[in-house]
C-alpha cells in the first residue's frame, strides 16, 4: 500500500458488470421538462427500463457514484445534445464515462442532436465554443501548476470526447423529422428497439486475460476499411476461443447493420437439418425472419447471398471443423457487402478457405499470473488465493498448464473444500500427464457426490446440449431425476452453463469427456452401452435387436439415417 493509502487494483480480472437498465439518458437541464421528459415517457411506455437523473439541482464538477454505476449497468446510452450541454461539466464527465463503456463493454451509444448540428459538437462551435472559452478562462488565474495541468487535461479530454461522439451514427431532429418532436421521439424509440433486439452473448464472469488476447481482433473490427475480411481464432480446445469471440462480438456488433453469432457449429451441423438450422438462424439474425423459411441447404445458400450483399454485416462462426460448413454459410467471398467482417473459431487451421485471405490469431495459454488469478476468482471469489491455500493453488495451477477450462473446472470443484481434499486432488493430478486434459477434467466428474448427478451429467452430454433448460427439466424429471438441484450442482462445478436464452450449454471437451465415459462401457458393442446418440448406431441396434437392458436412452432420426446411407 502506498503512503497515501490508495491501493491500485487492475481491472482485468474483475467480474463482468451485468446490465440493469436498457437505456441511460444523458441530457442538460434545458431539455429536462420538455423533449427529454417526453422521450423518457415514450421509452418507459415501450417497456424499456430507462435511467435518468431526477436531481434538478445544478450538479458540481463531477458525477456521483450512483450515476457512474447506472451508466456502466446500461446497454444503451442516449446523449441528448442541446445548446447548453457543454456548459455542464457533469454532462461532459458523463460523456467521457459513456464512451469508455462503449470501448470496454460494448455499450451502444446513440447521439441525439436536438437543437444543435453534429458539426457544432464535433468542432465545438457556437454555444459549445462559448462553453469551452469559459473553461479556458478558468485556467488563467490558476497559480498551482499541477492543478492547472490537471484542468487543462480535462478540457482536452472533453474536446476529444465531443469529436468522437459526433462521428458516431446519430439522429438529428431537423434531418430525421423536420423539427417534429413527437415524430422524432417515435423514431428514436424504434431505433432503440432494433438495437436491443440483437442478442448479447454471455461471456465469462471473470474475464482474466481476455482483453489482452482480444486487442488485435478488436482493433481490426473497429477499422473503417470497406474491404471484406476474415479473422480466424485458432487453437486447441479449452483455450477460450469462443469466449474471446463472444467478447469482441459484444463490443462491436452495434457497429454493423446486421450481425449473427452462430455458436457450436461442429455439434449443430451433426443434427438433423443442422446446416439448414444454422442458415436459418443467420437469416433470422440479419433479416429478422422466423426460422422456418428454408427447406434445403442450396436454397439457404441463395437466400444468404441475397441477405449479405445488401448490408454490412458481422458474422461469427464458432467451432468450425468442416469445409462444408463454411461453404453452406459463407458461400463466395464477393457476395458480401463492402466492410463486412467474419470471425471463425476453429481447432483446424487447414480447413480455412484457400481463396480467402485470413488474419490468423493463435490463442496462447494463460501465463502463470493470469492462471492464478482465474483460478482464484473461481475458487475463492477474489483476485488471489488466501495465504493458507496459496501453495496448494499454485500446484494445481501448474498442472492445468494455462488452460482456462481446466482452471475453471478444478477451481469450482475445490472451492470451499478442506486441505485434505486438495491434497487428494493434487495426488491424482500428479499421476496424469500434462497432455491429458480430459483426465484432469474427470477429477471434477468423479467428485460428484452421487450417481444421480453423474447420470444427469451423462444424459445431458449425450442428448441435451443446446436444448432448452425447461424442456430438459421436464423430460428428465419424468425419468425420476431431481433436475433443478442436479443442474445447479453441475453449473456450480463448471460442467455446464445456462445462457441468457435458458439453453443448456457444455464445453465441447466436457461433452466429449462424458460421451467417452459411455463409449468405454462397451467399446465394440453399442447395444451394451447405457446411452446411444449416434443415429446410425441406434438404428443398427434396433434393426439387429442387439440392445440390452443397459440402454437408458437413445437418439434416432430416420431422416438422418437415410441421408447418411445415401
């Protein structure tokens, strides 16, 4: 700790701030009782949870912690620029914080030019010029050099913020609605609805190491070049490729006219009509269609061509493992509207389309410092382990080899456990080669307290990844499972997650682990396994009547079998 008593804490490992408000309203008092009040009422009536500062007393030179927190907890910030906006230092402080949230958390910023022109804001002209002339005058009598430099820096930051926000896509009362405020407000509410309708991806709660690894991709996405380009995020399973893709998607999707994040392509494409399902989702995301308008992959390719040539889009193709998937979704490169960008995550560098120039980002493992932080957040809820557990934590971290997935799973298993259990886990880790990540993840599975949770895990791994949580709850509850508490136990161990759409998700390595357990029950005779998820194997077992009482469930779609046989 420094002599001043201030502790410097890095933001890199802090938990992600979850949105509380749909909209934050930043405005000057000259619009409070007219335009801004009408806008707030319209947003509220449309069902959007909107924060506005109801304090009509003149604020000081900064903003209070409540306002700063409200900005950080909002998905969109609307900034109402009026003639008096720049005369308020508090408004300018709000503006700086809003733009920082836009850069770091992907908050959408919508500038509203009420009775000023964007050029007045950009160039600090007219009433904005007068306000800044006043700030410059305040500097002249200041005799303390340090204080004077601090104030000069604030003025410079405010000027830069106004230039930055004026260059964003905004709305002008005169240009959009010929000065008709009621019409203008309706248009604003519609734009807010369109922006909020795009789904934000759920990212890691503790984003250790993500920002540094995403920096180059983020800069590429913010490049205003009109070239169509692609970025491949490449690396082994468990390194966090999908997490990084979600992170940069959330930060940048609002910069594009359309966007789509196609998750878990490898697994989805194996399902009946899987490629059609992916094509349908892409079209639904970009065109706001329902997901029922495609009957064949070829039809989907034609419709995708028509969609992506009409607007600048951001596409994320997550976990690609086959060229056929790229062909069905991307088609030809010259179909894309200028400035479109595509991100692909994959374990296989070789499958990238040969005629496309990719930027390739190989994901590196976490270093020792990042590893101990990520482990500690999941095990102890703080940046570093407690002194009593520090040595044990360092030993576990060493065995995880910088893999975020292994760190999360083992930390969640060891959380709130005694040192005796830590010693037992370390003894098991010591006997496993560093290359065998599945065996390390298995320690968390083995630690499940009873067969109930183990069987629940295996059912989900074999049959229900990507399914709606309440569908799974109802189906497995009918089979005698205590699904709510069981699913929560698996979430607590980081063996599965529930996304914002209430879908049950499982990392591919963890799903592979569960399915391998079932496969090893009878490697050569599928009919003696407890679960069958390959449609062809299920069909063979049923047709040849080789099933046994061991089978608890099977997946069988005859359309898939027929397609495979042809």
